[in-house]
């Protein structure tokens, strides 16, 4: 059980280090863009696939987010990453960040899908 807690803590630290790195000009632009997307999704209080959906609900948390983090970590220069990890540990000791912009985007996606579903259902019931 302790190993899982350590891994979860490490994942949080890596995510926040990536957040710090995506604002650093020494990181290539493409890595900053991908880092911003991964961090926004990881820190969003709302998931694209809700956790109440069996298996798929946890797929993004257990597979997509860690894969995104690993990919971004490979794009960040090692010296910058080491500096960002140090800053992340210090910052996380104080508070846990959330991305409300990403939450808004995810809610908008679900609303859009809901509206499309209602339109589609209305079209089917007409015929």
C-alpha cells in the first residue's frame, strides 16, 4: 500500500514539475504545448471519461495521464527538468493546484456531446 501512495505522490510531483517546465523558455515550444495539455487534463477536477463508467472511467487516470507525462518528460531538457522538480516539491508542500480552465473545457465537451445526442435522438424519432 505504501508503494502505491509513493507512486501517486511521485506522479503529482512530476505533473507539477511539468507545469513549471511548460512556462520555461528553455523548453521547446512543442514540448510546452503538449505539457500544457497534459497538465491541464491531469489537474482538472473533472475527467473527460467520468470515473463512474466501469473500467473506462479509470483508463484515463491509469494509462493516458501517465503516458502523457512520460512523453513530455522525455522532451524536457534534463537540467530544466531537475530544476522544475525541485520547485515542484517545494510548491506541493504548500497546496494542491487545480486547473479550472480544463474543467470548463471538459464540461463544454460533455454539454456539446449531450446536445448532439439529443439532436440525433430527435432525428431518429422523427423517422
